[in-house]
């Protein structure tokens, strides 16, 4: 995700006239915060992270305040809050103050490109405000639709009817949700998610869908993204030490940023450096070194594999052996020669391995790697350690 939260999300929703909760940024004055509390009854105080960081509420990183003093205390607590996801620590860059929206119904809605359907897909449930992974499959619906005609009202209506949604929420959602296709389609988005949309009662008694959280990702190759004139720092993600070191490598054929994966017929030197850095940060805690790829058209597999194997051999030489199982699956030019070069290094290091050719199904290779990992965890690592002359707990 490139945009997360209502600070920028409210402005994007305004483009298509979709109702959104009121939001103040980190520069908000005490007077503005007080007025928002007076108007809405309470405010939610949320830290601002780069990218789409989920499950902040479960981690205690969302505050609620009904008075100015409490709001400022939550601001102090969360302004520079840290949130760890895997090996990456995200640090807040301020907070937003979002006006509370009274509602009995909460909606989850998203549009994303689906490789399964080769079409955009709408995901919808009237059990929003929580992780959709926690919902029963009968409570959520996925509907692919034709990008040429877009998200029509009848698609939303049929989906809500199939879900057995309360009648009072269907008409307002049918009126407003199709607007989100215009935002998604005309501004180069690859993902758009609102969770929750809260169904707020209006003065007349009818319900109004109000977006209370926003996430979206962009296809940076789509020129329509430039229509929004978004700040450049929205497209900068947090980077750990590994990613920082990888990004310092000289780029090749226009690759300006590399994270975990790499390709594009890279030369020996770059493949060696990327492998060297990857091993430096991850090999000690690794059970299975999994090298996988499709059948390349122009990448010289011999050059790629020779560089990676040399980096592994040099790691063992410089830092010492570590228990490891290697699984390789690849195809492309000079693949046999490349696999032979890798095999020679693995044999010399006495590392167990399994190599799959281009005619092997990738799912089978993945399943084998998972099984190898389970074996390593259940005693295999100790056996490999013994083979390498290392303590059983290495």
C-alpha cells in the first residue's frame, strides 16, 4: 500500500464525492482538536506510518479521546510510536485526529486486480471493522466484473442481497460504492480498500456510508497516477538494514530499487553482491535456502548460479559453516551448466540439496521446500550439523 489512513485518503475520496470522516493532521492546533471533539463527541488518534500497516488497533496503537487533555496525551504517546512487522520496525511520523462516526453497521469494501479472474474484483461484507480473514466465507463475497463497463450499481445490489445484508444499508451503498471504481480506475490504482465504512444516520433517518479508514496502492507505471500530484514520500517504504545495503548496489538496466528479489539478466558481480548481502543477514537463521524461478528467456542461468554459489562458498569460508538444506528450481539458457556449477559447490561444502529442472511444476518444488523445512525443524538440522562437524544445536 502507498496510502494508508484518512490524512490523504479523505482528500482522494473527495474527488469522487464519497463521504469520509473528518480528519486533522499532526499540525492541528489545540483549538481545532477541541472543536472536532465538540462536533463529533470523540476523536480517534492514529499514528501515521508509511505504507499500509495493519492491525494497529490490536497492538494498542489507536487511541480515543473525548476531551482535549486526553487527545493531547494520546498524541504524545503515539506521535513517534514504533510498530514491528517481521524484521522491519516502522516508526510513526505524527498522528491524525479523526472524528468519531456513530453507526450500527460497518462495511468492508475493496477493489483489486485479480490474477485468478484476469479482471478487477470487488470484495464486500457488511461485517466490516475487523480483519476479513477472521470472517466465515459465507459472510463475505468476491465479485469479478468487466473493467470496460466498470462497477455498476446492480453488481453491488446483487452482492448485498446474496449476503443477506440488512435492507436499510443496501440503497445507500448502491448509490455510493460505484463511485469508488471511478477513483480506482481513473487514477492508476492497483488496490483500494475501505474498512470500515460506517453507516451513519442522517437527519432524515436514512443512512449515509462514511469512510473511516482508507488504504490504496498505485501502479507506478500508470501515467494516470500523476493526476493526483501526491507527495513523493508516499512511495517510500521503511527499509531495514538488509534493504538499505541492497539499495546501495549500482543499479542495472533501470532497476533503481531492489528489495528481496532481483532479475533482468544481471551480471555476475551484481548477483554475487546481492547473494552475499542476503546470506549475511539471513543465513544463520535459515533452515532452507530456496532458489526458485520460472524458465528465463534471456537470463544466463550459468552466470546467475555461479555467482550465487560462489557467494555461498565464500560465506562458509569467511564466517564458518551453518546447517542448511538447499532446494533449487529453475529453467532457462545454460541451466544445466549452471546447476552443475551449483552442485559442485554444494558437494564441496557437504550441504544436502535437491535440484529441480525446468520441466518440474513450481508447486511441487514449493511443496518439497516446505517439507525440507519441516524435516530440518524436526531433527534434520541436527543431522546436517553433525555432517558438517558442528554441535547439534548449531
